[in-house]
């Protein structure tokens, strides 16, 4: 990883232990350590690039449950490693290493300077929900510096995530929605455990399907972009993305699920934005990492420029019927099972559906689609279904889960 490594961690109970083990090992191997303590993952990413560290290591499991943890590694450019990335090119000379004695505690001043450039002109009244995670305190500071009137819920750091869990979901944001309604706020913004994701709640306290919020924001970018009008979204995004963005003069390209993989694709296509319905949005001109705190501010900025409220920004964006479910993963399908899966999945969707397998098994017609893929973070299979009618969505989901369970058992 080189000789100068930035380190940070989230609020999980296991994070301090993993931090100590990593720092001890890295210093024994000769690396100087620059420790940011508890900060959001996108902050560590930005600091790694801004301070020209050789690598960055964030100890986190992001939106996953509290018993999970791990290491997210960033290159000197602040970009997350994927399966094809390398930290260093070529072999390094093997020689005796003198252990480092440098462990420096730092504050993320460069990140704070960068995000201050967003510049809101309206005094937004917002409720923030950091979910007891790494954004506690930090997100409030950023939004107050931007001129917002801020109230927080679930704002005490606690790695057990007792408030609502580490992943912000429509069904877990009841307290945030209630606070927005009762205080007459302009909206609410929730972050996940390490704040690389954000979820928007409107001024009525409603939590819309986040695919719609993504569609509005990308269409806003498409209308104002003077450079690239190409935008990356993962394969499990709503079909409303194409419908909305193409009307605004943009082009949507579907890529893999996972921010590191999506980043690679957006660089390949010369795009400056990629976003997932989960709320992991990459604004490459600002930060090469998904950044929930930055995304929330830029969403408010877009609303200012368009003269809209949160709910009004979604008025022209339909919400189709979508369901996302997970089932335990058992075994890989053999080639015969995979071929059978392909034909049966296309038959379930019907209507002359088209089948693709580049980023998962996906069958789509003009009215419905289904995607079956392995999770990148848990031992589960993710099934996503969308249709323009509820009955078709429900039928496709039930039949796909039955098919997946039957074929994986037989495999």
C-alpha cells in the first residue's frame, strides 16, 4: 500500500480493535499512519487524494448489520479498489524494513473546504438522520456551515445502530418522517452506517422510491450539463431512469451493482456522475467515492435552481411497482442449470422478453423486468422485479423466487 496510509473507521463496536491491529501491522511494515478516527467513508476517500497519501483504508461494513466489518481500500486517487485494480504497478524491491514510528491524528479540513463550495442560497430547514453511524456530528456541521437549519435524530454514535439499523430504508425511517411533518421542515436526509449512502424524505414526511429521486437528479444534470450527458446507473435501477433522463436530453447506461465497479464503468464512458437507487451517488468532479452528505447538499442545490420542493421534483416521475427481496444463497448453478434458468426466467416475464447476463440474470419486456444476481456483500441472492402493474410484479417475484430456490437446490 505504500509508505503513507490514511486510516479511519465507523462506529461499529469491532472497528477500534480492527483499527489497532491494522495500524500496528502497517507501522511494523514501515508505513507512516495518518489517522482520521471516526469519519464517513467518502471523507477518508477525499482526504487520501487531497493529501496525496499512498493509500487509504476505511474500516467499515457500510450499510450492513452491526456484526459485519471489514476494510475498504482506496488508491492514492481516492478510488475504491475493485477486482481489477492494483495499488502499485510492478514488483517492489524486497529489503529489510525499519518499522515506522509515525502515527499522526488529523482533521479532514480539505474535505470541509471542498464541500463548502456547494453553496446553498436558501436557508433550508432539514432533519438529518445519521443512524448512529459515522455521520453523527459531522453531517450536522456540514449542513449548518451550508446555512441550513438542522435538527438531528439517531445522532448519538453507537455501533449497534439501535435507532433504525445501519441501512436507511423506507420502512425504517418512521421517526425521521414524523419529525419532518411535526416540525414543518423542508425535508429529511438519512445516511447509512458510513455515510456513503443517503435517502431523501420529502416535506410531507413521505419517503419516495429512491429510484425516482435519482431520476430527478440525473435529469437535472442532463439539462444543465455542458460536457458529458452520459450517466451510469446499476442494472437493478427502475426503468423510469431511461424514460425521464432521455426526455431531458441525457443518456443512461446500465452497469454493474457496486460503487467500485460502477466507478470503473463511468470512467470508461467519460461520465462525471453515477448513482445507485440505494443512495450511493458518485459526483466525480467533487469526490471519486459515493458521498451521502455531498449528495444531500447537491440535491438541495438542484431544487434551488429549479425552484422546487422535494415532493414537486418528483411530480412528473412515475413510480412503478417494484420489489426487492433476498434469499439465502446455497450453491452455484452448473451450465445446464444456468441454461434452464435463462429460458424459464424469460418465460416468467413473457411478452417477447429480452435476456441479458452481463451483470446478473435479467429478463425484460416493455412492461416488466426481473433481475437475479448474487449479493456482493452477503451470502444471499438478490431478486429485483419491476412492473407497471402490481399484479404482474407480484406474480413475477413469486415465480422467480420459486424458480431460484428450485434450481439452486437441484444444483
